[in-house]
C-alpha cells in the first residue's frame, strides 16, 4: 500500500498485502458496532492538502481525516483514490477505512506556520468527514476548532447527519470565521437511495439536518448531484426534490450530472446491470469508452430543465467549477444576531 503520503515510513515484508508500512499504522480495528468494516488507524504527516493548480475545484486546500467511505455510494468519484493504496475501488473503498488519528495535532502545527495565509479549506471534498467512523473517532470537532481559532475560513460538505452533533461547535466557529455548510442529497426515491447509497442516512434524515442547520443560522446549500440520466432527471423527480429541499429551509442548490471517472465507471456500470439492465446500453452511449463526462448537449438540456424549476421553488443555483463559487465560499454569511430578512438572492448560473 502506498502510505508514503500519509504515514511515517517503515516497511514490513511480513505484513498482509496492502499493509506493508507499519510504523505509521497504529493498528487495524474491527468491532461489532461496525460489522464488515476495518479501520486502519494511521499517523499522518500532513493534514492540509493543496489542490493541484489544474483542478477546476473552487478551493485550493482540503482536509480529509478519512480515506474510503462507509456511505458506499456506487457513483462516488473518490473511489479511484483507494487504488493508490493498492485497495480496490469497490468493496474495499466501502469497508477499508483509513483513519488519520493524529490529524488534529498535525493540523494545529501546520496552521501555526508563518507561511499559512488563511485560505479557505474544504472538508468533505474527497470522502465524507461525517461518515460512520466519525462517531467513533470524533476528529471533526478538533478540526473545526483548530481552523476557527487560527482564523481560517472553511466549508463542510457531507451526507452524514452526524454533523448535527457538532452544530454548537460550528456556531462557535462561525463567530470567528466564515463557515459554509452543504448537505449532499441527490436521491429522493427511497428505493433508489437505498440501492445506490446503501450506507447513507435516509433522504429525510438529511433534509431534517438541513433544517437543523438552517435553524442554527446557517445558509445551507444542497448538492443535488449527481443527477442520473433516465433515473433522476425527469421533471417530476426534479420537482419533488426541489420541493423537499425548499421545505427543509435550504438557501441554494448546486446541481450537476453524473461523472464517471475511470476508478468509478466499472463499479457503477456493474451496479446498473443489476439494478436497471434496461438502461445499461443508454449509459454506455452517454459515456462511451473512457469518457467520464456526459455529452455537452445533455448538460445543456439538463440546465434548461433545472433552472426554471429552481427559480419556481424560490431557490438559487450555484456552479461549482469556476471562480464565482470560490468567492461565494469565502464570503458565505455566518450565523449572527437576528437582522432584517434579506431580499431575494441573485441567480448564479
């Protein structure tokens, strides 16, 4: 396993395949509460990760306290990153979770460096910081406090309802720095949600979490993505989703079509052959060969369908791949003392 970027170096030739580096691995843990899962506790050498300059992401720094994710979303774009650890992007990604147990200590040290310029840090951009492992390891409160106390603004994106545990910590942080909070909720059909996101909290539980965060004073966004061609792109499906998002008190919606990177594509297509074999040929036509993105014509068609519906529901949309989103993340309103209600937010497409 390629632990060099995550752990202190030392190889053990007698270790199980994929776990050769042992100095940085404190222990591998299995417990009855997390049946079928293994937590590999590691000592990480870094907490802040710089996003490559060529990336289209609207942020330059991330923190990932975990690698792998028990949410087990079939479409997860991060699946391929597990292959860098000589693990597979399928079952291993869902069940072999790397835990950076010293991430708070390392982060505090990095934030004290004179070279740190307090740029926005994104949490939840690779694997979910509020997946089930967080209930055991409780790394996020320390991360949030470290960022806030250093004067570093940050964003959190999660499918996990466990974020409700940390609402008081987030509110305290937002009194010091801008804090951006978003929930990822893409599936509004319970059967589909259970089939394609088997380890996630229910859609309604996540919508209730949007409400709890909104009531705490946050302008909460919902990631309505990925939109799945022929599965969730119908007008009725989109309208139901936006109705429930609006009722939960969300401020804005970020939407986008399914993206099938090389490490994800075979697992997704295998799932589709089981769940909806009638759509397999259509998906292969939309994502031929090594293509990761849907055709531009489909994206334009989806935008024309989404935008009027978003307006009709009193929400506004944000794009996640340009400079505007970066500015929005830095300037997101934090919880504050009651003030007169603002006027309608601008449409950002």
